[in-house]
């Protein structure tokens, strides 16, 4: 939302979103902050997922398999903010 429209347009959009969700701007922002993982949390989740896969498959997924899975999730919109973790 950055650009020529500025802060009033940003505030108006937040107000509209809050109204549509039956809440306040403050609550909307708090919910976003609480429900959006940090980069460190994404990395921790990725490592836990790798460990679970390794345990279930009796071997770790290859870097190629991880890359394919990551690409699929990104195409599906499942990982819009997650880091690209190294294998």
C-alpha cells in the first residue's frame, strides 16, 4: 500500500477490513501479528517437518524432493511468507 496514496488510504483500508470482520483496526493488527509466524518460527517448523519425514521414511528427503514440494506449496499459495530454508 505504499506509494502516492499514503497513510490515509492505508488507514482507510484497515478500517474497511476491520469493519468487514466485525472488529477494530487494533484487533485486526493484533490477530495478524499473533497468527503470522516469524522467519525463525518458519525455519523451526521446516526443521520439524524434515525430522518427521525422515522418521516416517527412514531417510531424509533429498534436496530435489524438498525443492519440488516447496514449489508445489508456493503454487498453491501455502507458503507466501516462509523462508527458503537450506536442505
